[in-house]
């Protein structure tokens, strides 16, 4: 039996990063993975969807080319070629992860891993089984789309996100169940590709976690794309008929579309990995952990989606580092106060720290500065005038509590504010930092200035 300091179950963005972090500290590490390295994010989530997102943006840009004096002739789109490109991108990154593990002397073991007893992991491989000794174990098995029985998901007509990313032909019509982050991202993709898209959402609004101003910008964009949005409705039945997929709402409306995409619900991959053998607690399928990423069983840690906390790849990677530090005798705690999150609609959304609606709900007094893309020279030159930057600060000490960005390159721009939120910087830090001109980060500068009512390029600024 091979002995390891740490055995990681799962080679996604949490698992492989944890393995490399441990190896960098001199630990002997094994990663057990039954599928492709990179997990859901790299193979069926973040990366493939963003590859298609940029196909959609490129198509939109090509159609707008005459505005910029560029004649590209008739613009056509081939989803099959876009998917092939997406697969090439994914393939390169998966190969890269394998090389990173190899370069850091992490042993990759292919197969289904389960915890047989304290300090022992059994891997079922195509050619037999292998026992691994583990001083510490990190569970990083991730999550999958929930197969909700009421929606009759058949993966051909009624799809999850996994199948939607593999379509080779643009459906003429697509109904999306769920108007959250994933639903709105897929609505953006397929509406840009040419589908007639309908969103049905149980809650009173799409993107219910976001501020009203954010939702207003995205809803306006969807209207221009011809996306129909139905909120506050309950899906009663979904069934395949000769005419297509019929979706019936409890309110009485019926929709028949070529495809239906279900974007609600995730199931945690905790079954079949032996948690019951050592008494790891579960809570509604997820593995509860403390701020040190420890489970209730000593020497066993859990990170990423399987914990049911923040289902974001970069959070899983950071949690992996925290788990490794504690597993190797150091002391580290996970801080969720300044997690940047991006939504790849058109325009993009990015948030770090506190939203304005969160502040109101919690009764926190804040000062808000806001600046529109339409007043930015760079945004005007780019033809990207939709959106705004909003900076939220504590009126008592001027510390930056949060930032919301809606607009072109929002998911890149939020990186400027994340350190400020993380380390409690004051608004004046952004204001006194010289920003190059003409650039989009100047919008962040002016939003910060607007907190104090001194934004130079904002008409009717406060005093």
C-alpha cells in the first residue's frame, strides 16, 4: 500500500490546486480522479461556457461592424465550429492541469476513490483496485446538475447545462427554467446565436441576488435580444410532444419549444465515496465544514462545491489552500468577505463585497457612488455604453465595503476593487490612485469620487 501525506479525492479546481499547494510545501500527495481533470468548471462549466460566450460576443461584434466603418459582408454563425473551438480550449487546459500535477510530483491515480477506513482510501480502477494510505484526506468531489424528476430531463430534448454545451445546432426556440446566474448566461448565449429564448422564473425577478439597477440593465438587454421573461411563475409540467417540448405553468400558460434547458439545482457528489465508513456528517447531501475546512472527523477536510457554500471555482481553489495549510500543521481560516463573482451576460456583471440591497436588508448605513459607462470616453470609443460602476462605503470610516460593476469587461475590472474590500481600504485610496486615460478603470475612479460627490464627469454631482 502506497503511503501519502495527503490524498485528494477529486481533480477539479479545488482538488488539483490543493494537491499542488501541498506538494509545494514538501508533502507527498496523490490525486484520485475518475473523470477528466479540471472538474465541472473546466469541462462542463466555467471554461466551455465562456468559450461559447466569446463566440457569441464575436458574432454580435461582427454584426455591429458597420458602426465602426468595417464592412464584413453577410455574417453567419456555425455552432458546430464554435463547439469544436470550445473543445480545443478545454483540451489544452485539461492537458495543462495534468502537466502541472506531474511537474509538482503529485501522483495522479485514475479511478473511483472511496474512504474505506480512517487513513485509508480505496481506488477502483479498470485493472483492479489499489489501497492508499493517507495521513490526511481532502474531499473535493464537486457537484453536478440536479436531475429533478418533475422536469423529465432526458438529456436530448430537456437538457441540463452539460448537454446544452454540446449542442451542434442552434435550436430555433429554447425555454430556460430558472432565471438565475446560469439561466441568464445561457439566455445570452443562445439569444445571440439566434434562438428565440424564453425564461421562466419562480421568484419575482431574474438575478434575484443582484441590485435592482443591475437587473434593470440586463432586462433591457434581454428585451433588445427578443428574450421573453416570465417571473413569479411555477412550472407544473414539462413533456416531449410531437410538436416539441411543452412546458405548462401552474398559472395556465403553455409554451412549446424545440428544447428546454433546466438551470436550477445542483446535487453534491457525496454518494459512494465512503463518508459513512468514518462518520463524516452530511447536511442535505453536502459536507459541512468550519472556517478551517475541517469536517467533523479529524484529519478529513472538504472544499469546493461539495461543501454547499460558494459554488465558484476560485473559491474552491482558495479553500484548497486553506485546507492544505491546516492539514500540514499550520493555521489558516477561510475568509468569504471579499469574494469576487462574475456573471457573463451581455453586458457582464461583477460583484465583490456588499451589494446595496444587502446593506438595506441588514440595516447597514452606507454611502453609494455610481458612475455610468455612457460618460466614459473609453466606453464610448468602444461602443460599450451600457452599464455602471457602483462603489459602496461606510460613511463612518470611509472604508470600501463593496462594488458592483455592470458593463463591458466587468469581470476583469472587479479585480481592481477586490483588494480594497479585502484589506479595508478607504475610498480615498481609489481616488488618489492615478488612473490611465482613456481606460475603463477610470469608471471605477469616478464612482469612488461620486461617493464623496466629487466625480468630475458626472452631471448633477452631489456636493
